[in-house]
C-alpha cells in the first residue's frame, strides 16, 4: 500500500501479443466494468472521487459525463468505450508479489503487484501494452537491498553472468523462480501469458521513489535521481555529456521532480509517497507516457508496413495512406489536456528521447513520395492509353466529313487504327524516356 512507509512505486510497460487476455488463473475485466467486479476487479469504493487517493491501487477512472483530466479524444484512446476500437482490461490480483535478493539466501525486498492493465491501440494493427504496477514494501532488514539496487533488478531484461541476484514471483504464498537469463520475459509470461517478441526492445520503466537521507542537497538528489533513471546501483556525479541532456529532460511536478531518459522515467521527492502522489503517477503522469508510447508503436507499425510494400507503385500504398490519416486523427496529438500543462511536458520529453517527431516526419515524407509516384504513374498511364482513343476518334470524325466509298472507308479506318497504335507507342516512349 502506498503510504508514508512506502519506499518506491514502479511501473513496467511491456509489449503484449494479443488484444484480449488469454485464459488463465487471473480474471480480467473491461475498464468500465472493473469497479466492484468479482474476482480480481477493482474495489467497489475506488476509482471515482477521493477514494482514489486513500485506497490501493490508487487508480482514478474516467467519470462518465464529468470533468476529465485529459481531453475527450485522448481519453477515448486511453479508456475506449465498448463501441469504439481499442480496448483496456484491468486485473487487481490478490497477494501477488515480486521478491528480490542480491544473492541466494540473502535479505529480500518485496514489491506488491497492485494492478495489471492491458491497453490496446485503436489503430488497425495497433500494439497492446501491458502495465505492471508495483509498490516497494519497506525493508525489514538493514542489510536488505537498497531502492536503487531493487530498481536495477526489477528492470533488468538480461541478467549478466556476474550478477547473482534472484527474482521470484509470489502468488498466494507460492514462490515461482523467474528465469535466470530473462526474468522480465518470464514475469510477463506468468502475469499476462502473451509476451511480444519485441518485448526486450520496447520495455519502458517508470519509477517514483523517496530520496534517501544521504541526499543532503539538490546536487546529491540529482545524482540519485539520475542513478534511478539509468538503472545504476550507486549515485555518482554526471559525466560532462550528461548535464545538458539531463537539464532538457527534467520536469517539475509540484513536490516531485521527474527525469525522462531513453526508455525510463524516474520521479523523486523528499517527502513520503502518499496516496495523492500514487494516484497522480498511476492515473495521470504514467498515462501521458503510455499515450506517448502508443504514438511511437503506431509509427513503428507504419514503418514495418511501408517497408514490406517495397514497390512505390504497389496498390497497397493507398490503404496505408488512409490508415495514416486515421492514425493522425486518433493518436497524433500534442495537446493532451486543456486544463493541465504536465501531460504536454511529459509527452514532449518522451518524444525527444525516442525521436518520435523525427520518425513521424520521415514517414510523412515517405508516404507523400509514394503517393506522388502513384499519381504520376496514373497520369502517365492515362496519357499513354488515352492517346490512341483521342487520335482514333479525331481521325474517324474527320473521315466522316467526306463522302468516300466503302472500300476506301475500310482502308481509312484501318489506317486510323494503326495511327492510333503508333501514337500510343510514341507517347509511351516519350514518357518512359526511351
């Protein structure tokens, strides 16, 4: 439970392979039917109103017909109605934890899995993101791993040969060892059942933590936040090439400070993590990041489809162009909220790190070039195949003005036909540069 004795909150954003939950031990519910659902739904007294800041999992749900944090078109993407494309499924499991130990038999740090979510993009062929919400419980042993070491372990895709740490999944008291080399993939397999082949490449992590007592001043806090964002075991001064980037990617959010680097975001504060901070992270700040990742994944899907077409004259370019316009209408927004500036700031920093703006510009130019090539080809074909009809029609009309014999008429018609064929070949040669 996120309260004054909570050391950190974590969110793992992973790629999944299906837009619907596979059947398994966990029960899933559509987001608009999850509150009060049995079993594994959200508590009946949470989700709307002040209870979202006083009771786990600290997730506020959109209220029908009421004020929303995000603009309505953005909210429909993140929380789509059943009548629209896209989907969002929730599961609030009981007594599910992840334990971490730096060595076999050593002191452990336990994190509770408060909430699992599946969010599917509304565009055709859109990806599905899995969200694993974690709460790091207080350390019961002074020798237990620090928050930085826990954060590094819980976000490690590949365990290095020299690393001996253990990750275990606990479900209702039963312990399951996670894979030695690929712990995150096995964790996703156990929780969701359908990890995507691109999971390792696309993992995004969000962490919120209270700075330890040794962070005596602003510089020490910056060093510790940087270590949290870059998955380092210890805080250290920045390298010369890190300062400018860090300044550009830092954001102030009331009492918290965020740093968004690469595929990770770290939010630190000097006061305890209470329910309001947990609600803000899980309901607003992380949702802005999820929307950014949906944009990035949508662009990657278009790149894959465009590369598969190859030939710019392939008719498949036109459906892709229509889907591109739909993507722009549904997902390509920079103004996520009219009432809050924070979502725009988070979106801009995620785009900076992932190169999303440049990616969009490249694809826009590629699609425009393909469309121009097709239009030019269509015009050339019109000229090539239209030329003989124009020539033949003109000659026949001219012949009709004269009174000729039937035999001469037949000869003139054949001559007109041959002339039209010659005109087509001549125009074709000129357009093709032959």
